[in-house]
C-alpha cells in the first residue's frame, strides 16, 4: 500500500492521525482535539452504541445535532489533508469527491431523524454512512465534468 493511502486510512481511524504520521504535529493535534470535542459534545459514542444495538429512536434522542453536523466536514477534511500531504491527490480537482462526501453526509445527518429508506429509519449513524456513496459518485462525476470542461 502506498504511503498516501496509509495516511488516508489512519485519518479514517481518527482524524489527525494521518497528519501526525505526516509530521504535521500541530495540525494533527488540533484535528484530534477537534474530533474529541465534537464527538463528546455531540454524544456521538453513545449514539454509535445505540445504533449498533438497533435502538435508532434512542440514538436520535441522544444525538446533539448542532454538534454532530460539524463531524462530517472535520472528518473528510482530515482525510483529504492527510492524503494530500502524503503525496496523494495529484490529479486535478481530486478534492471534489471528499468535499461532496462531506456535504452529502451532513445532509444525511440533517435528515437522519426522519428520513426512512424502504420504511426503515436509519438514524444518525447509518444514514450518514450510506450518504458517503452518493457523495463520492456525485463528486467524482463533477470532478470529471470540471476537468473536461476547463482543462
């Protein structure tokens, strides 16, 4: 596995780890601090536990959505930044799928307390996770369109 992908995977594990491995200690520590702050304020660990137990209504009640909505942008920025700093993302506009994923996951968060897919309420963990897929697809399509149209 190349170095950029390794740093990307560490950032998926915890935002800031990829930056620390890239030698960007201050940036990494700030991102780890922000991740912990948002996680605690959003009560995200309890939300995750309830979601994994299938207690979606309980998870919705536990979530502080005002804080939880910060998480996707922080998470995807940390992934992109670690990947880029490790030498990945050389392709023009390669940040676009990350940005659109952050956007779609945020929208998934917003609607997670009420939107049902096939009659199932997925809640503040599963709907945002599923929202990554259209985020990547739309982001990749827009990246291709921009590259063809402007360069």
